[in-house]
DNA sequence: TCTGGGGTCCTTCAACGT
DNA sequence: TCTGACGTTGAAGGACCC
C-alpha cells in the first residue's frame, strides 16, 4: 500500500485529502511512522523525529496511528490476495508476497500483469486506497519492482533483464543492506550492485561474514531462491515503552518493568503461547541499549513468573543516570506451559480421586493491579497520580485523529486537544470536508467511537456499527507479488 | 531537537556435555 | 584420568525491516 497509514487517514478524513499528513508518536520523543506524499515533499520521511518533521512541515496534520483501522483494511487486502493464491506471505500490515504460479492465476508476464492490474483495481474498490504491485520471478526483485511502482503503479521486471536493471542501483536497494552495511561497503569502495558482483563472493564474505556476505553476493547476481512462505511461526513476543522523560527513580523503574511484564504476558496469552526465555531491555539516558535474559526450566505464561524473572534481571542493571526505554519480552515460545506438564503428571497420578486444594506449586499469587478500563497502548500514567483519579492529559484522552461522536453533531474526529478543550472536525469518509467545533474535554455529549469504514458498505446508508457482512471476506492490500511472471 | 515499537536473523563468546 | 575436538545452548549485542 502507498503511504499506508497516511492514506488511510486521508480516506477517513475528507478535509485532509491532498494535504500533508504525518502519522506517528506525538510525544516529545515520537518519530514519524508514515508521511503522506504531500508531506514527503517537505522532506518528511519515516523514522524521522517528530520535532524535525514539525519544523519541516509546520502546517501538516499530525495524527496518532489507529492500528485497529489499519488492521481492518489490511485484512481486506490480504483476503483479496488469498483469492489469487494459497501462498501469501505478509511482511507487515501493508505488504505481502504472493506466489502467483502456485495460485495458478498467471504463468507468463502478460497474464501476471493482467492479474496485477485487476488486483490494484480490486484494492481500490474494496478499500478506497491505492496499492502498488511489483511483478518478478523472485521475492527480492518483486520487492524492488514494487518500490519502483509506488505510488499507485505496477512494475514488471521481465525475466532476463534483472542483472542489467540491478547493476547501476545503489547497494541499499538490496534487502539486508542498511546504514551499517552500506557504510561498510562504501569504505571498501563498493557503492553499486554491479560492484558487489564484481568484487566476488570471497571478498563479500571477508567483508561481511559468511551468511550476510554470501547472501548479498547472490542477490547482486539477481539470484534469490527464497520461496513464499504462507505461515510463519512467531518466535518472540515483546512490549516496550519509551518514556517522555527519563526515569531516575529505581522504585518507579521496578514498577514499570512489572507493568510491562504483565502486558507482555497478556499478549503472549492472547496469541495462545507460552515461553521459556525472559528478556529485559533497557535503553539508558545516553541511548545505550542493553538486554539481559534468563531461560527458565520450562515455558510459562504466568504473569507472576515473568514479572519475577524480569525483576531479577533488572537487579543486574545499573540505572543511575536514568532510563529512557524499558522493555520485556518472551522468546523460546511453545504452546504449552510447565504448569500444563505438572497438571498432566498430576492428572495421571490422580486417576479418579479429587485433587486436594493446593495446585502443585503455583505458590505466590501476587496481587496485580488490574488497571481498570483501558489497556491502551499509551500506558504512561506517568507523572501525577494524586490520591484518587489518575491525571490523564487531554491529548491522551482525546488523541489527535481518533474518531468521536457528538450527540448533536454526529461523527467526527479529534483535530487537537489541550487546556481543557478538544477540537473536533465533523466529517465522515463519504462526506464533504466538514466544519470544526470546540468543546470542553469533559463534555458529556462527546464520546470516543470506532472508526467508520473507508468505503461505505453497500445497502447500508447509516451508522458505522457492526456491519454484518453479507459479503465475502474479500480484503485487500498491496503487495510485491512474486513468482508471477513465468520465466 | 535527536533517534518508536515489534519483530527477525546473525555473530561472537562462554559454558558445558560427549 | 586427562586432554582436545566438536556440537549445542544460552547470553548479549548488532543490524535490519516495516
């Protein structure tokens, strides 16, 4: 998909179409997730600090990401892709590889191109967004083609032309060449793909190591045998938070680590997993990052166990000077727990009789504060929790870009908030650009609401609500498609 | 005014078992 | 019993990707 998050926001908000839109973290340490093509003209791009983006494009709209909406659109697109082939490999919410040959929908360049164009039309019809398609005989080339196709295009790399096409390109087009490897190669006098091929495999391996060097050399020759893999097992689950202000208080650090451990276990359980290795991540005030890990005897999904392991790991880390980020992760995933094994052994021994009260060894039930209400992404209760109600700043309660509904004025979205006021623009994906009104942040007539569908559901004039889809689950998304063109 | 969040894979080193 | 070779595992860090 092209500038996916920003395009979705523009589709949802008529007043932003054709305007510079920047989606990302809005806190003092936020970075840009996606910038619309209009914003890119000002030099704004992904991973740029928000402060810098604001200086470059002060008049752009700055919005917080709405992953729920993006996920829905993504599902639609992936559904469309799965109609083409059983072999669909999602890379992210907005990209996937499709093996067209395996789907039997294309066996030469012409048929692949036709499929690609039809897909792009379907994506636009179903989601209202544009997607770009890259067609080639391998994943690497399909990806490069799709980058060239953006925005809103289709590029096919004809079999036999690959090396001539790649040769003059900068090394950074090859997957796996980031800033560090790019620098490394540049210092060795290698700046283009052709120069990698000329350098030879031995030299590449000497420069970059066996795995990386060998793989890069092959790619430079346009050799990429990787197949499209539909199902990928998750290897780890983690959560992390960067704090607006460095945390110096050790007690607070411990509290945050416990909270992150709980969130991590929630995610772990939601995915139906357990894990054996607990990882603590700490980014210090000077941006130096360190990790500490501990492997348990068996996999667990017990929050108390993960919390205790994370706390133990924290004891080996010096946090004086302050920490800017904390994270907790679990790897070595399984789909059962140590406790399951105990339970099984227990059950075998028990045969018929009723188990006595105490369950094996799950001793300490540690009281966890269940944090009423939202498990929202921004934990950040941060600073002032006076006795009683936590203080939630308006810009967190009414995040910029999120949908709301007003009893009198209907659906709209938050344009900004602060100082006890929230400004709302009343418009919907299929309306004309709407008007702006300002309310008190505690206005009882105003409430958060779910995103409206970007494309009106047929035969449903009204509400966004639960569209009982009578329709095929057809979804869609844009993808570098591989394997399509027969060669 | 610096540098998010969630992942994957690779490399290096040390410890340990055979 | 000691020693070396080798494989495996775990820990930590780095690079990369979207």
